[in-house]
C-alpha cells in the first residue's frame, strides 16, 4: 500500500515514542506501510551536547536553544512538510482541526521541554497547536495526541463507519451510550430497547441519548 502520511517527532526524549508505535491501530498502520513515524533526537543537533540555556532577562528554569531545533527542522524538512510547534500558547486542538490536517503529507511536530523553546522558533514553524488549557512537562505526550487523532482518520486505517457515529462527528453531538455483555452487571441493566432488534427504535433511542449527553456536558462546561 502507498504511504499516506509521514510524521516526524523532534524531541529530546525519543524513547517516549517506542510504545506509541507498538500497539493497536498505530502499529497496524505502520505494518501496512500506510504511515511512517520518524523520531529525531534533538541532542544529535547540539554543539557539545548542550540543548538548553538560561533565560535572558532572568527567570526560573531553562529554555531549549533555537539552533539545535532549527538544524533538526532543516534536516527533516521537505517541500511537503507542515511544521507544528506543540505548545500551550497555540490554538487548541479539536476534531475540526484534526480533520483539516489529514491531507498533510509530512507533519513535523516539535516538542518543547523545561520552560519551552526560544521564541524565535516562530520564524521556522507554520503554526503552534495546544492540546488544552493546562501545562504538561514536555511536548511528547501532546505530540502523540495530535498524531493519534490524525492517524485514525486517514483512509484505510479504520472503517469509515466507525468514525461516522463518533463524538463530534454528528453535528457536533457526543456519541450515545453503548453496552456489551452481560445484560445485567451489579444490578445495572442494559436498556431494553437495545435488546429487541427493532432498529428504528434503537436509532431513535441513540439519537435522543446523544442529544441528552451533549446537553448534559454543555451545561457542566458552563458551570465550570
Ligand atoms: C513546561 S511546558 C512550558 C510551558 C511554558 N513555560 C508556558 O508557560 O507557556 C514545556 C513544553 O511542554 C509542551 N506543552 C505543555 N503544555 C502543553 C499543552 N497544553 N499543549 C501542547 N504542548 C504542551 C510544550 O512543548 C512546552 O514547550
């Protein structure tokens, strides 16, 4: 099969990605050659093994230096590359953003660490993406979130029907409740409507359940 997307992770800790590549859908996509995942160790592009330094103007912590990162970008970049800084100051990822990224041929995800990256990185990237309004130790987990959410939407990875009913796909509704065996667990029963094979009623129930769940979560969000 032809490769659909290559993703390059530029990171100080490439070991993070070993497990990511070794399980489930991502592993299958790799074995079918539908995707290529490349990890680049930032330290390989440093002078004297140094990748971070103190912050001009003072302040706590260390900052990743610009030079090794730019060298790593130049090493991996092609004419098809889209370069993303993974960071909390970027636009927050959502399903629409994920969908807009599925045609990228080569995605480069740059992971910060410590206090982040020298701000001159902005001259070398296409955009910055955050995965939410909280602070992680480093960009590695965030980069895997971004990569995973894109990979599962690529053609040939999972069945198209599996996406269609998922949360955020159906007019932004959340997915309906689902159950598997046993019919009763610890006194909690599967709704009867799902057991009688009446597809019209099942569809009606699921639609209503989707709407109820979405409203419930929206109300909760407003309360926070
Ligand atoms: C400790 S954070 C740096 C936070 C930075 N000093 C700030 O206040 O904006 C280190 C790295 O983790 C990653 N990171 C942290 N939170 C993130 C988020 N919400 N989304 C994406 N990446 C994040 C970024 O790559 C960042 O450079």
